[in-house]
């Protein structure tokens, strides 16, 4: 069912403080906030009654979340946003709480920000090849009463021609790009007609891995770009908040973080500049191979198989900076990392949102020792965060084993309950959904 096509316009935002966009040598003016619906349609095969959702939760080992109060319906949306001062379009999914025969009701918004899926349109979560699995994940939160907004992120355009390089480029771990694109999709979701639930301006943030970084980014930029929304709580799961610390780990200890760092720096160099500086970071072989693979494959990490020495991947100067813990001085990549790390970004924080910060004890991708230290540092800068570390969990398990705790925490924020353990980083504990 097509129920929207180019007829809506974005909401008029409230007055906001001035934001200076760009950084790391870039400069441009932002356009007015966007978020107009271009097209929208329902994924009719994804409509589920509450009883069906309960069955799915039981199959996933999450029976503790049942019985759910709502079934769900899912819609696909194309909307307007902006990237580096230029008007662009992006895609995503919206999942809505629904019970057949019941009248429309008001419901809070939850912005669900996904983990790494790739760097081009073929890797978009709402693309036909992945939309069903993604919709199942959105059901968890929509069935609890949230209107769930799930952007694909700018540059992951589900409608793009997969045979061509993505345009605009996906700025992987760019705080500004993901925040503006995500907030514009929240605006678009509120303009969809004939929904079984009416989205309010009460907003919650949730994200894992890359999405956990996006949670911090969106919370940081919301007072500037979307002051009309009231952000009540933020759940950040295994979030790479300290790109500088993770870079130094990746360049001194070969492992999963090494491949992630290389991909992030290729992407950020394309985002901030023309991509040519990557030759100063990567060896000639990787500087030529990796960008092409990122354009053509959703998981190009196999190019790092067999790497036994970091000098096979990185230039000597980069390794030297990391070993001396001075990656921030390695231009331009130190700037890319610092500007998109939340303790060192130039964007002044103007909010006081409560956070749930979740790590996996054995996470070797978003390396837990780095993130434990950054939790303490962010708390020292005024963040109000509660801490949870899942015992024995790797990267994925850190996000999935704690789902019951996440939902309980969100319910407490909806009920305006105070935080109980602000900035107290305890030891790893057994999380409820551990299998």
C-alpha cells in the first residue's frame, strides 16, 4: 500500500543554538532541517499480531518479554536529509505498535540505530535482501509500545544502483552525518499518514556497535538540529566512543579492531576529503584494494585474512604514532578520530540525557579496556550514565544478552524514575538473556 509520495514537508523546528558544521579542514553551511517524506509503503508481509510476536520472542529465548501489549506493522520510507550542506535522500524502516480493531493512540519514538552492515546501498538494512530480518528486530521494541524509526544511514541507500559507487558516500563513524540523517528520519516518521500509532515528540535512542556510536552522536547533535524533540534516554551498546583509543589499540595489537580501523579511516577520508590521504596510512596494496572492496562488498574484512604483522597493512609513520600514543597528532587521521570521539569532539554538549552504557567483557572488536576507560572519562565530563558489562560476552553478545535489562531501563525512563547508579562502573555480571 503506497500512502505517501512527495506531499509532505518537514516540521518547523524550534529555536536552536548555533552549530558549526564540518571540521578537520572542511567548511560549509548547513541547510534548514529536512525530513520530508518522498515515498512510503507498508511491508504487508511484516504485520504481526501480538500473539505471533510472543511466539517469535519465545523462539529467540526472550519469553521474559511476553506477553507483549502490541502487535506490529512495518513501513518503508524514503525521505529528505542533508550531507555536508547538500540536499540528499535516504531510506529506512518504521515499525509501529498495533492491535487490529483498536483506534490509533499516541506513542513515544525510539530511534533504533544499526550496527555495521557495509558501506554502500546494497548493504542497507532496509534493502529487500535484509528487510525481513531487520523488521523482526524492530518488532521487539515496537511490540513494547514504541514507534521505532530505523534509518539506513546516509550513503546506505536501499534504492541505489548497486553497480555504481555510492553517492553520497557513507561516512562510517561520522558523528555529524549519522546524527543529521537520523534526526531527519524521525521528522519523516511523524508525517506518515494513517498509522495505527501517532508518534509524539518524546524520543529515546538505541543502538549497537556503529549504532552505539550513532546514539552518542545523535544525542550530541539533537539540541542543535532537532530541539523540538525531548530526548528522554539513550541506550548505547558496545559503542566505539573513543576512536583515538581504539586506533592506538588497532595499530599496536593485530585483531578485529585493526580491520575496522582501516575501513573507518578509508570512509572518513572520503567523507572529509577526496580519499587520497589514505596512502599515508595504509600500505600501497591496502590503499588500492580496500576502497574498491568497500564499494563492492558488504563485508570486505576478508582482505585482512593472513595478516600477521601490522606493517603489512599500515605505513611506518602511522605505527610509530600509535606506539608513542600520539595518534591524535597524525594528520589528518588523528583529527578524524578526535572529532568523532565524544570526549574530544569540538561540538559542545548541550544536553543532559541519561545513558545506559553496555559492554561485553570479552569484546575484542570494540575493545572493552579502551571503552571502560572512556566511560570513566565521559562521566568526568558530565555524562550521566549507568553501566552494565555482560560477563563472558563478546561483541555481539554484549548487545543481545542484555535485551531484558535494556527494556527495563527504557521503561524506567518512560516512568521518569531516577537513575540508581550514576557513573558507577562495576564488574562484569551475568546478563539475563545469556544462553
